[in-house]
């Protein structure tokens, strides 16, 4: 399966399929021949789990830099370490970077590619479900001690090669995390697809189902990003569930709960705001909570944090105007809109969320 993404700088393909790594690299051999060096950036877990497969499929020579796992790789120190590695390997403006990993590797590798010698080409080889989101759209970033993803650039890859064989070793918690963005993409686009997803138990999901969902998710993301590459307008819709979700993720301390687990709880919060607008029924919200419960999302995570704690992060995240926060809500499935909500209402919905979880899960 192939999806074309049109960005301002250039268009590129996202190819998805089982066992497609080698043939995809071969299909871009004319591009790859221009590279004087090929550097693969990955993390230790991924290299342990998929390094042998990757090596067996790579048709050309390369060097590997293995960074700390996950979020720990998105630091200034590691950013510098990768640049040092590239310089020591005598990389030039003609060198290529391959981001072989999840969102963390992709974000770091993309930002290194954007900055090394003022920009060298890079290729995304995603290894997580979440990366169907992060590998498309050109956002790259590292973290600052004062906040996540604060330092970065918009920088597009040459191609995204999504070999779904890589997903076979993904831990359960990362499946839950990545599926949150899939559900988000369904909510933003297609009611029928969403209802299909809500029937799922992840442990029974087939490879074919997963590939189809990833392709659909990428299509939704690509079409939104094409309309608004630098987040001036419709790209904001991709923040569905993220205002409250990010606050929970930050309050927990990054790494305790996964991004997607927090986003799913943020989506329940969003649905409760929609109930206030009378655009979504309580029955739907309850069905959604049941779906999360069935798939072992940590719905009791909220017990450890007060609204006061979450509020601080929500205000910081969204630079609240005059005590109001912007939320992405749904007119109906597939039709998002932006709504300003004051902090009093935010607190009321937070209470409702805690109550509703207890009621539904009793
Ligand atoms: N740029 C964007 O548009 C964008 C969008 C969403 C999220 N992000 C970023 O993405 C990151 C989250 O991405 P993620 O969820 O993919 O997390 P991740 O990259 O941290 O990977 C999750 C964990 O799974 C391991 N792993 C990855 N692939 C594996 C595999 N195939 N087998 C076994 N283990 C594997 C990793 O080592 C890591 O420990 C965050 O830093 C977030 O800020 C960026
Ligand atoms: Zn997200």
C-alpha cells in the first residue's frame, strides 16, 4: 500500500506492508546511490528486537548509532552525541539518516537531519503503531528540561517505509498507546470505522486489520497536514483528546503512563465536554469507556492526581487566554470544531469524568 504526502518542500511516499523493507529500499536505489554515508539511528530495545531482521533486509552498507530507549534519547546531550558521531564518521551534506524506531527515534533523528550541515535527507522506518502518527507530518523535536518537544523543526522525510513485521515484538503497553492515535484518526474522519475499532480486543486483532487501520490513520493525518503543514488552522484538530491527556502525561512524569494511554483518557474528557454541547450521547461515552476497560487501559490512573495538578499543566500547555482553554470537540464523528472552555467548566468536567468512570466500571 502506498500513500503520497504532499508537503511544501517535496512530496513523499509512505509505503506500508509486511516484509517490504528490502524491496522499498531497492525501489529508491537511485536516491540512495547519492548518499556518501548511511547512518541508522535506533534505540537499544528496537535494535535488540528487530536489528537482525533489519540487517538481513538492508541492501547497502551503513553505520549504526544506538541511543537510549524511548524518551531518554530526546535530550540535548544525545542530540549532541549523534552530531558528534556523524562528524566522526566524516558525514557530509550528502549523507543520509535512517530513523529506525518509534516516535522518539523519529523525532530525534528528524531533528538531527534538519540541523546537521543545515539539513540532510532522512528516511523513516517506523517500528511502533504510534509512529503511524509521528512519522508523517514533518514535526521533529527534542525535549528541554522545562518541557517536552519544545525544541525542533518542521522537516519532511524522503520516504516512510512501514514494514509491519517490525510490530511483532511491540510490548502490549505500546500497542495500547499507538492505538489511541488510530482511534483519534477514526474519530476525526469516519464514524463507521470508529465503530469497527470500538468492537476490538487488541489481542485478537489480525495483521491485516492492523495494516488497514495504519493506512487509514496515515491517510487522515496526511490529508490534514497537507491542508495546514505548520499548524495555523485545521492541523489543530489533531490535538483531539490531547489537552487533558498531555496534562495527565506530564503530571505523571513522562514515561510512567504512555502517551496514548493518557490521550485515551483525554478523549473521554473531550466526550464529556461534547455531552455538554449535546453533540455526543452519554451512551456513546459509556461504550467508549467499556472499550478502554476491555483493552486494559489504566483508567484508575487519574486517582493519583488532583484537578489542581492537571490544571497547571493544561494552562502551560495551551497558554490559556484570559482563563480559557481551547479544546477540539466533535460536532459528530468526523466533524471536529474548536471550543473555548473556561477553567471553572474544566474543573466541573474533571469531576464528571471521575464520577463517570466509577459509575461505568462499578
Ligand atoms: N512528531 C510527531 O508528530 C509526533 C507525534 C506523536 C508523538 N510524537 C513523539 O513520539 C514519541 C512516542 O513514540 P512511540 O510511542 O513510538 O514511543 P517510543 O519511540 O518511545 O517507543 C516506545 C518503546 O517501545 C520500544 N520499541 C519500539 N519499537 C519496538 C519494536 N518494534 N519492538 C520492541 N520494542 C520496540 C522502544 O524502545 C520504546 O521503549 C514521543 O516522544 C512523542 O513526543 C511525535
Ligand atoms: Zn498524540
